[in-house]
C-alpha cells in the first residue's frame, strides 16, 4: 500500500483523488480531475516570453493564499497561523505541494514538475524579498494587467469591491476584490490561480490584449470547453453568465461569483460570440 | 585630539567638532581675511569637500559654517537639530534621511521613528527663510506638512521619497500656503491618497512652479486646474502626471509646456481615439527640450511610437511602469541614440537587452526591475545572456541594478571585463541561495571578478549562493566600496570579519539573514565610528554581544528591535550608527538602546 497521497488544499493529485477525497474526511480538498486540469498553460514548456508572462496557474501565490488554510495541514507541519511567510511551516507546506506535483507525472500538459525538480523545492515567500520597494510593488500591481494577485495591496480609487467566489465542491469560499482587475482576462487569470480548475489560460497565452469584446468571447469559448462555468449573481439576484456585458457594467452589478460544474450550468445563456464581437 | 586622528575618521557631514580643538595655530596658516575666504568657500557645494575644508583650521571652520547654504544629514539620529542650527546659521536647504534602507522592504516596524516634526520646529526658529526640504525615509505627518507650509514664508521646494504617514491633506496645505513654491516632488511614498483636490489648492497667483511630480498618486485631479497651472507656470521644466491623465489631456498639457525637460506621462493608451495619433506625435516632436520621459503606463506598439520624435535627445528613459516586450523596446531604442540611463521591466527579456546593447552605446546606467517579483517559478524575465549583451554594446556602463532568476559566474566576469568602470553593481538573483545554474557552484567568483576588475566600485549588492570566499574577495579588493548590501549569504563569522577588516571606505553596511555572530560584530569595533550605519537582522547576534559593543563604543547607538517571536537573548534586528546626539529620546518601546 502506498503512502497516503499528500494533498494540498487544491488537491492536485492523480485522477483517483476523486474517490479518495470523498472518503477522507480529514483532508480538505477539491475534487478535480487532474487530466482536465491545466497546471501550466499550454505551450508553457517553451521559454517564450509571452507564455511565461502570464504565468502558470499554481504559482507561489499559493503561499499567499495559504494564509486561510494554515490550519489545514497535510504534512503534519503545525499550523503557523502567520501571514508573513517567514519560511518555517509555510515552507513545509510548500514542500508538501511540491511532492504532490512530483507525483503527478502523468499529467501531460504539465511541465511544472520537471521545472521544479530542476530548481529544487518551491520556496516560501520571505518578508522583504526580493528587495523591491513596497511602494513600487504597489505601483506595479495596478500597472501590470497580468497581475491578478489578491494579496497585492489594493490601491486604485480607494474603494474596494470584495465579492465572494464559490466553487462547487470546494470546502470554503474565497473573496476577491473586483476593483483590482481591469478586464475579464485578469479576472479569469486570478480565479485560475485561486481555484486552478480553469483552462482559461489559453485565453491569455495568445497574448491577447485590448478590447474586452475579444476576451469575453474567448472566455466563454473556453468556459464551455472545460467543465467549469463562471457565473455571477447580479443586483436583482439572478445568476448570470460571466462575459456578456462590458467589464464596467459587470463589476457594477456583480454581487458574488460562482464557479459551477458544466453539468449544472445547463440552462444558462449559450455562447453569443457574435453578440460580443459586435459590441463596442 | 590631534589632526591626524581626526582625518582618518572620515568625518560625516555634520559634526559637533569643537572649533578650539581643530588647530592651535591659525593666523600664520591662514592669511586670507574672511571677506575673501567666505565667497571662495561659498562656491564649494560638495559636502565632502566642505567637511574637509572645515577641518583645516579654526578660521576655515568658521568661514565654512557661515557660507554653507545646504546641509545634508544622512542619518537624522546622528545629530540633533539643535546641534545643526548651532553650527550652521545660514542654511537655506536641508536634506534629511531617516529610516534604515531595509524599511523599504518592510523590515522595520511602523512607528520606528524618524519623525520630521521635531526637526521642523527647531528649523522654523533658526531658519525662518528656509527654502528647500528634501526628505527620504522620514515619518511625515499632515501636521508636519501644515507646519511647514505655515512657518516658512520663503519655502520653495519640497521633495518626499519613501516617506510615510501623510495624506493628500498635507499636500493641500503646501499647495495653499506656499506662495513661492517652485518644486513639489512627490516620489514613491506611503501616502494616504484621499483625493486629487489638493491640486486645485494652488492659488491662481502661483506662477513659480518649476517641478511638479505627482506620478505616484492615484486619484484623479481636476484637469482644468492642472491645465491652467501648467499654462501660467512658464518656468515649468519637470512635469510628471499620474495615471489618471489620459492621452488627450497629455496632449493639451504638452502644447502648453513645450519647454519641459522632464516628462512623466499618464496612461499611454486609450480605447477610443478622439484625435489621431499623428497629432500627438507632432506634439512630441515640438518638445525640443525633453531629456527624460517616464510613466507610459499600459503603453503598447500602437501608442509608443508617438514618442519617437522626442527620443533623439533623450538621456533618461524610465520604462519601469510599462510592461514592454522585446520588440517594442527594440523599435523604441533605435531612436534613442543619446540615452544615458534606462530603466525597464524584465518583460523585455534578453532580446530586449540585446537591443539595448545594439542601440545605446552611450548608456551609463541600466536598471531592470522584475515585473512579477514574487513569481518564483516559470518566469521568463531576463537572464545572464541579456546582461552580457548589454555589457558588450555599452562599454560606458557604470551603474547596474539587475533582477533575474539565474546567473553564472562566467557571465558576470564577462560583464565586468567589458565594463570595468562599474561604480554601482547591484545584482539580485531573486531565488534565494541560487548557485551558478550551469556549474552549480556558488556565485563567489562572480563577485570576486567584480571587485577585482572594478577599482571604482562604490556600491555593491550581492545575492545568490555565497560562501565566505565572496567576502574575502570584497575585503581584499574593494578598496573604494562605500555601500554593501548582503542577504542570505556567507558561511560563518569569517565572512563579516573579512569585510570589516578590509573595505577602508565602507560607510553603510546592511545585512540580513546571514550566519554572522557576535565575534564578527565585535571584530569591527573600531570601524563603526567611521561608518554611517550598520544594519544586521536575522543573523546570529545576541543581546550580550550587542551590549559589549555598546559598552566599548559609547559614541555609537546600538539599537535592538525586539521581535515578539524571537527569544529574549537573541538580537533579531540590530541597527548601529554613530551619533553625537546620544541615545534616541523618541525610541518606541520595541527599540532598546543598549
């Protein structure tokens, strides 16, 4: 009998995790089929600037995300409870994650385990490293369209717009600040990082910038391609498909987000790529 | 105290030297009457030169102190405001630096100190005609800014960099009350941005503005007021707007101020084009005096070419807010043949840096910032080959700040061979403890090559996997080194001992997370008075070691910052600096002066 598979909170392991996770009650884990996951972006193995810019799904942002889950530990390392990642148990958690990745050799599109073996264990973020001025960090957070990390300070116009994001089968919800994203692509990247069940990475890997119309339609293409659908609850309490309306209108009316499984999303608005492209 | 002893001490800018002790003989040595001496000395602006002048004899000391107009205080706790005003009666301009540099990276707790208010209250009485105040890493409150605005009627220039504790309300006070304001330079700070209405507080009568920089603020300002301000300030030469200013608005501003020498744009893209891009391009063409361009947020291949007509005379291009790709940078640099300083994001990649090497032969300074600093895996960024490519094409390069994920010893050796004139070499390999990724050896030889090959090296920041050998090289060869930054490096006390035993010109040493202990700290006992400061955090220092140092060297402040988590005997964060002002009187509870 093999050693019990270590799961991090995302539960990225081989396909049989589905069965295992329903049995285990102690380990908090999503139920995701690894074969449908894209831990890295397609074409990610090439060192092209374009791909790398948008980053893989599960980066070390996990260490930032871990603050909520430090009590949920898988390696026996004690909960640190600390947000400032000073190595220690956080690093242990990272190594735990790394183990998961390395076991996941079967995932074909996944280049990450190879990269990690080359570089060694994932390192936890350290306070004050790399030595970038916090003020510059904050400036960059708003400047870079790629950066969707919630952990970055929210500057913007001063107002935050935190909405809950739930995902079916997940044991807990997340909250994100919609104001720090500027279009659907950024939102999708951020959610991707957070939940790593999207294959929306394809959207950004082509280096598509600019008009929301294009990204909206791509978003929806991919949403329907994968088994996850992103929906939101608007001011009227209705559940809508994300991507129909221009970004500004969306963040105005969005009250919460929900990532649903494909089968449950039947009945929502079908693709309307033509509608999107004609807008603007 | 004899003269020789004093000269070897490398006295800092302000010193409470008793004039009677400087030199017993004065008249035979100094035949010049004050009327001659003072005007001559007033032409000397360098602080180091003025320090030297003040040490010659009593007469020169006095002539110097009466003729000095600008005082530079590198550590606000090294001297008290009373001492400063006592020595220099006629100061018009003050530069003050406060917190240790690692506070920029969140290593210094809030409320540590460096409050500017106590300084202002003393300065207001002694220098009512103060004109300029430049602050770096000081705690500045709105009350301080209001006090400044109300108590200095001739006040002309305010520059704030890496300061915190204030809001745009403080700026309102400055804009409202400083009738002769010529410079308002708000660089990256921890400012509470409550809105853009501070800009509208400039009175209609204000026409003296020469420098206006609000690029780091986020709130929208009233554009009409800004346009009117720019129009009536005919001497405006530096204008750096924030991201809320769009291209159309920028166009209008440029038409009003074609005399600008430094421009910081706003958002440099737009969805809807109200005016053809050709117009904006022509406008840039008409700005014949531009030397610096920065800002350029969100720009891309569609809009960046608009600045090409202004590029031929540019000497400084700051692209650190524009995530350009390699070809975009290359196309731009073809036009920038006069470039001396270039700041970019690592999104440009090695290919972008090759373009730098190809098109900018006069380049002296290069800074490559990481677009995604906390990304640890699978990032492109720049590598050693980009670094080498720049060095090949830019032999005059002497200042580099380079963030990367991988480096090799051979590449660094090649770089310094191509550019032996380095004065500032700051290499940050972002993965902690990363060895030479080709040979898997430590990066010792890289920095060894740097210190051996670059005799003029003044500032060095090391990174990567480093053993004590690096520090042996530094101590042995870096004779002109003044500033050294070390993180996660070294194997034992020897490392620090080597540095403290060599490097005769060392002024600032900052160390974090290195295995240096008390023995190493104490080996530098006699050196610390010739330095401005030493920072050591997360090393192996104990309270006892620090107490010994404090006891032996009464003219140093040995401050330990207590961390909740560290044990009582550990000295987790230690900040040591020379001072003539004695222990801090405003130290917060977590700072213990031993």
